[in-house]
C-alpha cells in the first residue's frame, strides 16, 4: 500500500497541514489557491472541498462559510445551498468517477464521530461495489486507488457550470 499524502496527516501536530490557530474550514477558502486547498467550488454560503484524508477516492465535503457546529443553527439559505451543492457534487462524481452508490451525511459533535466538531460539514462519499473489503477491518487501513491531485483534476470540471 502506498499513500504518500497520508504522512502529512500522521506527522502534523494538529492532524491537518492547513490548520493553523483557527479553524481549517474557515482557513481553507482564504488560502487563495483553490487547487492547493482542494476547493472544487464556491457558493455564496458554502463551498465544496475534497477531504484531504478521504474514506474513499472522491470523498468530498460541502462546508458552510459560517463557523457553526449544529445543523439547527444553519440559516435556511445556507441549508438550501448546502443541499444544492451536494446534488452538484453527486452529479460531478457520477460523471467523472461512475460510482455505484453514495454515503451522504454528517456527524455532529465529537461523540457522533465528527473529526472537526466545531464546524459543520456534509460528507459526500462515492462508493463502488467491492470497495469495502477485509482491509479496513483486518488490516486497519484503507486502499486509496487514486491520488488527491488526480481526483481534483478529474472532478473540477464538473463544478464549472
């Protein structure tokens, strides 16, 4: 197994190479380099970003610009845009990667499994028949068949509507 991008995660003190003293989801859109930040699309209230530490190739997230930790606090316009961007993401993933299914959802709070509990985000994870096998259970690892840069290049055109 070869996952060179994973070293940035395991060796970083905070677990994220982009994270500074603030919030990674607040900081990413301000980097000024969408390809480096893995930002695929920007809306008025939310943006779409590839997960830098994905569960599967093409795993992305829809993130509101507002620093909120609960769906109930998200203003209605941002909620609507979040779902519209999730639909755009699914369409882009379908066109570029042809998955057999999707996991779409969010974890709110550390107790619910949120890795970044302070900033709400919606996961869109493409899935393929047979992509979950013995490796995550027995080997305690995931097999990622595609580098993030390649995934970004493949998906970015699907967000240029």
